C-alpha cells in the first residue's frame, strides 16, 4: 500500500523522525494520494542562494500547493491511474500533473527539504535562473504552447555564463 512503500523509501534518510511526524496526513479526515518534500536544498551554489530558494519553494508549496518535480513528488498508483498518467513532455509535465492531482486531494507535505542539484543555477546565474523559470511559468499560465516554452528554455540554456 501507499503508506508502506513511502515508509520504506524514507528509511534510507539519515535522520528519521517519529512516524507520526512523517505521516501527518494519516491523522486527518481527507485521504491523501500524493505528496512531496516541503522544499528543496540546492547543492553547488552559495549557502545564501540555497537558503533563499528553500524558503521560497517552501512558501509556494505551503500556500499554493504547487510543488515541482525536483521536490520528489510521490503519487499513489490509484491516483496516477485515475488521472491516466502524466503528460510525456520535455518540461512542465510535473506542473500539469500537480494541477490535476490537486483536484483529487491536497498534497501530503513531508517536513524536510530534499537535496537537489543547483548546477543550472550555477551555470546560468542565480537571479537569471529564477527570472527564466518565472517567465516560463507565466507563459504556461497564459496558455503558451509547449514548443514555444521549450524554445525559450533552450535558448536561455545556450547563453550560459562562462
């Protein structure tokens, strides 16, 4: 079952917390069929950039229920089948999936950040990466097509800092 698989996956985490804290949604009336870690912790970038990113992502996740794929989104098989899977796009497939998952239930948010690579932030520059990501999200929200958004993303990647 979903809780058992998640518990097994989390056993490899170095600092275990009591099960009641790791699985708070069990105590609530609304069943949860998906979730994520509360934020991300970037590697390969200065500490202040990692901290600022962690705080911003945690705020977005908590207020908007909009985690991204780098937050280690987990989904029950039943929910994924009900949604007929996820879009096989090169980008934003996680955003689309989360939008649809939120219609089934709110996410279970695990209380720790997950560690993820900050190499894109390092390659493009911290502020430039944030601006590009937000521009792509704005384009997505106003209905720009996938290929246009992908072109924007690819064009910025070609202009990496040296």
